[in-house]
C-alpha cells in the first residue's frame, strides 16, 4: 500500500466537513438555529478527540509495517466518517 492513501483521506476530510456543515445548515432546524440562535452546543472535545485519533492512525498507516497499514487506514477513514457524522448531527 502506498503512503499516499492515508494522506489523500486526510486531505479529503476538510471538504467533507465543509459540505456536511452546508448540508446541516440547509435544513429547517439548521437554518432556524443560524437565524435565531439557541443551537445545541457542538461537542468540540469529542470532535477534537476524533480528529486526534484519526491523525494518530494516519501516522500509523504511513510509518507502521505493512501488516498494520491497511487496518490503520481503515480505522482512520472510519474515524473521519464519524467526525463528519458528528458535524451532520449538530447544526
């Protein structure tokens, strides 16, 4: 497995987060929250932990032996999907 796959997954996380936030704000609840306030607070600590863990697994997918790279990449992508889902859950 090449080193580029974990890096590509990490780079594509930012556009995924932006699109998730746009999709969330496009809903009735999201637009109402943006206009009038009173939103549920975003769990920033959980989001930070998810991104930190994804970073650790990205480094493992790049630097670890070949037998560990594929599972580390899978966990990295899973953590990034969960982080994107967290953004989708909170307007």
